[in-house]
C-alpha cells in the first residue's frame, strides 16, 4: 500500500512538472529576444549613455521592466534613485528618488 501511495505521489509530481515548460515568457526573456532582433539597445550601451549623466551617483545595477525598458538603480548618499530608460532610444523616460 505504501508503494502505491508513493507511486501516485511521484506520478502526480511529474505531471505537475510538465506545466513548467508551458510557462509564459518572463520580461527578461522578452527583452533578450528584442535585443537579439535589434529592437532594443544592449544594456552596456544604455549604461554608457546614462551613467555619465548621473552626476557622480553610484551605479548599483539594472532591472528589466519589460521588453523595451530598463530601470537603472543609483545611490547618492542614502537616497536610491531609479532611472527608467527606453531601450530602443536610450532616452530617460522617468526618474524617481532624488
């Protein structure tokens, strides 16, 4: 009986595992595809355009908002500054925190 219960548990778990392959694309996956297709600029290019404009704020790192926008995080003193950038043009489209 214990073997049957274990077998059912294993089969149920395996059946649930197949749903992972059918997941919807994450924002990072979509952004990677857009970059590969030449629709958005690579992150190093975006960083080289934005970092010099931040007046000495320390660059912490990026986030990908969706398939066409980056969010770059900076620190100035104790303040966190978020800069939203259009991945197609490199234009700053939003800024918060300073």
